[in-house]
């Protein structure tokens, strides 16, 4: 397996409070790796540090090269892209204009921009139907599709997904996670933070359970789903 992302001994602090304490993980090309754990465990902080939004100590290597000193734009240019929990859409802008912004850092020529738009609209037919509609008039599931589509406009090799199912109805959650699972067929690897632990483990290859900013348990996703410690703590209450 070719290692795409390698994080070693990552530390992130908010003032005197250390939110991530020595986390190490890796993700192979073509993999979906899930990160699960309770609220406040440091999952979002981990993704924010990986994309460069937060200062961190330790090592972040992408395709074998250290990127810890690069800013967010440089990491996006390398092929990383974060889809945040808040989605951060521009509500007063149309669906199509939100998508175009996803390719801004790439400064694509007109022909490639159109090809990328056509690709995203093929993956998300509902976005094609609503391309002239304001983003703030979309349903929750459609907004998540738009957030994913906008990220794909940058042509990422690695997507960092933060709670893509948050606030969505169960049927929409299934649809969104099914789309996430299929993205690897397009050559996109995924580091997935997800509140729905069972659903995350079902679509991922490997998983990390973090607690209080540290990796508590790690292993193949199918093994974690059967681990009594994981099931009792994170999966037992889920139907």
C-alpha cells in the first residue's frame, strides 16, 4: 500500500489546553479511513491541523513530503481539501457560483473549469437541477452535496470530511455516505470524521478511535466494529 497521508506525533493546543496530544495515523492511496470518538475528543481539531488551519507541532507528510510548514492554499494545491462540519457555503450565491469557487485556488482555464463542473453535476444530478438556485434555499442534504461538490472542483486526491451526516435524516445520511464511498472510484482517498460510528466503519477500510486527544484504539474497520470496547462505547446505542 502506498502511504498518501502520514501524521506523526501531532500536538495542537488552544492556549494552555492541549486538544490533540501526540496523535499518529496514516492513510493509504485509495483508502477511506474513519476517525470516531466522543464529542470534544479532538477529531475536528485533527482535520483542521492537517489542512493547515491550526498551528501544530509534529509531522504531516503528504505523498512522502513534509507539508507541516505549508499554508492552507499550498496544501489545497498539493491535493488536500477539507469539507468542514459547518459546510461554509455562500448562501446568497447560486449553486453554480459556489461550485466555481471550489476551483478558485487551481485557477483553471475555462475549458477545464467546464469539464470539472460537468463532472460534479454528473455525480450530483440534483445540483445540476438547481445550478441557478441560491445555496441558502437548498435542503440539508443538498447543501452537503454542494459542499462535497465544491471540494471536488479542486481536483483533490485526499478529502478531509468532517461530520458529513450531521443534522441529516437517516435516509439522506445513507445517500451521502454512499456517495462518499463511491468517490474512491474517482481516485479520491478520504479521511472521515463521522458521528455515526457504525456507518463510518461500514464504508471505511481502517479506523481510529480517539479519546481526549489521543488514539485509544486502532485497527481494520470490520475488526473495530466487532470490538466489545468500541461497540459498548460508540456503537451500542445505535440502531
